[in-house]
C-alpha cells in the first residue's frame, strides 16, 4: 500500500536520522576528551619532487585512536570537530605537534623539510590565527620557512580585504601558504591573483582519471598553467600510478603526493623513509609496510 510504504519510509528516515544524530553526539562527547587522553596522533605523507623523486616535505594528517572505536579517520571526526568548535583546540594541537616533530627531526640531523598543516575555516574566522601560528613557531623553535599552511577555498571566501590582511601577516611571519583541494571550491581568480599564495594543490578528484579522461586532463593542464602564470608551485594530490606521474611531469607539475610514493606514515616510519630519500638511497617508490 502506497500510504503505508510512505509512512514506513518516513519512519525509517526518522529512525535513521535519530541514529545518525545519536552517533554524532556520542562521537562528539568522546572527541571532547580525546585531547586530554592523548588519543590524537599525526601521520606524515611525503611530498615528492617530480623530477628527482626526493622528498621535499610532508603533509601532517591527524588521526584519532579511540580505545573502543579504534583508529578513526579525519573524514569522520573533523566535520564534527568543526561543528562543535572542538577544531580550535584540536587544530592548535595539530599545528604545535607538527612543528615540534619536524624540529625534533631537524635536531636529529634530517635536512630541512616543509611541513604542511591543514587549517579549518573556523580557525581563521576566530581572528587570532596569526598569533597562534607565531606562538607555535616560537615555542617549538621551528623556523617559519619550514611551515606551510593548507587553506581550503572555503576559508578564502568572504571579506577579501580582511583575508588579504590576515594572509599578509602570515606571510610576514615567513610561512608558506597553499590552497588545498584546488578546483573544488569557489575561489575567484581575481582573489587568487591578489592573495599571497605560494602553492596550489590539485585535488585528487582531477588526478584520478587524468590519463583516461580528456576533460580531467584539460583541467589539470589548466591548473598547472595557472600556477605557472601566477608564479605558484603546483602539487598533485592522490597520485597512484606511474602513468599519472608521467602525465604530470610532462605538464610541468612540480611536486606530487600519493600512494605511488607512500601512504601517510606514522612518525618513526616517515623518519626512516625520509632519511633514505635524503641520502639518495631511495630511487624507486617503495611500498610501505603499513596500511593508512
Ligand atoms: P586532504 O587535506 O585533501 O588530505 C589528503 C587525503 O587524501 C588524506 O586523507 C590522504 O590520506 C589521502 N590520500 C593521499 N594520497 C592518496 C592517494 O594516492 N589515493 C587516495 N585515494 N587518497 C590519498 P585523510 O588522511 O583521511 O584526510 C582526509 C581529510 O581530512 C584531509 O584531506 C583534510 O581535509 C582533513 N584533515 C586531515 N587532518 C586534518 C587536520 O589536522 N586539520 C583539519 N582541519 N583537517 C584535517
Ligand atoms: Mg590537506
Ligand atoms: Mg588536499
Ligand atoms: Mg583532497
């Protein structure tokens, strides 16, 4: 019966919504204690120079190790952290921990590397992001030129003059600025030209089918040219195959990040990988021993 079916569908929908809301709330409650319980950790995914295959840096990617729920991916808990405001203390922890870890590696004798840290819109809207970054650098002694902030296009929309001022102040600290997931958002080309951005990260959704799909190839080609014209470096995300890599190299993309080179690694594994790369031992991509 159509009516019953409709009613059942609604009940199913309502129950489902209830379950989702409940799960989110439960997760949010646990997450609020995760920092104190020391359950957050960072993994590091190498970024590689396309021509030499040497590591130039890494992206810090947060993970949450919950006692009962296991390893929880940021795709699941970052949205909850953003809605609840928990992203402020979490984001600050990520920033400090990334700086601390890289400075420790530098003191242990590893060459300079660039560490990229993801930023959320809320961290920028709060207004004290420049102080937070300055303080993290000061407290950890990491030189500013080793730090890169990844901003999504959603951070950059809004009051362009206020944003320009914030970005200029960040640049005057000496940090690098990158746009993450470039091409998936709404940033206008006019702003892109005005803002002091150093790097465009080509979103992995464009890289995925770049070899088979002429439209994707055209988009990637255009982003790389845009980067060249605006004097920005380009990094391709989600590079998984040699064929994708070859395409990107021919197009003049500077750097790549993806499973072809390495998955995000726990600190000790990244340290070994980077050391091998820096000493020139690493010519071919290695298959890391761990799952992401
Ligand atoms: P993102 O910043 O675009 O990071 C890249 C994501 O792509 C990572 O997922 C990485 O593991 C994955 N990835 C890398 N190479 C490949 C590949 O070759 N193939 C495929 N299929 N995937 C690849 P992850 O670690 O699950 O992070 C997901 C997202 O969570 C990140 O996307 C970022 O937006 C967010 N995130 C992670 N850490 C933080 C953080 O500390 N703060 C904030 N605000 N967001 C974070
Ligand atoms: Mg990122
Ligand atoms: Mg990205
Ligand atoms: Mg992405």
